[in-house]
C-alpha cells in the first residue's frame, strides 16, 4: 500500500500485476502509469485512471495513442525514466483509492515523479482523439 495523499493528475505510479493492453498477462514487476484523473477525484472510495507507460515501440512512432515521455540515461528528469518511453493512452488501468490505517492509500508505489503540464496536456488531447476515432464513439 502506498500513500495516495500526494498524488495529483500527472503523477507517475508503479503498479504490480497490471494486465497488458488486452487486459491479460499480468506481470509481477511494476509497470508505470500516468494518473489522468482530475486531482479532486483522488480520494477514498473513488477509482482513478492511469495510462500505461511503455518502452516497447517500433520506429517511426506514428501511433496517435503514443505520447513521448521526458527521460535521460541518469533518470534525473521529473519522470525518473531512464530510457525512451511513451504514454500509451489506449492502455488504461483503474486504480481504487481507499482509506487505510495510514490515511489515503492505493495498491502500488509512488516515488514523487510526474509528467510536466505540457506532456500531461498532450496525453489528455491524445485520449480524446483516440476515443473520438473509435467506431461508435461520441467522445468530444
């Protein structure tokens, strides 16, 4: 259990046993997710949404669902990422928030890392664009 009281929209959390994009094949090693839910929604009893971060991709990147993340080999950016990776906005995970013995908690890890507002906005725009492009979608 991790402290959820410091989470905000754009925080990067690490979740173990998260499924792959098809909802299968959970892996024990933690996977990174960028919180896209609004900050006021991060409270006990709510479920928030994170989009996965992946370092698996093919060049050139022309997938509208992939948003580049800041990184460097030393992991000294605000994201903490040490290799080229992307937020994959069509790979989402719901994360329950609850009250625990130590306050507001979630099943995962948070190390204080986050995406900048500029990257967060790109992620949110990509989510809307991908949702709008889906057949039968009425997303705006």
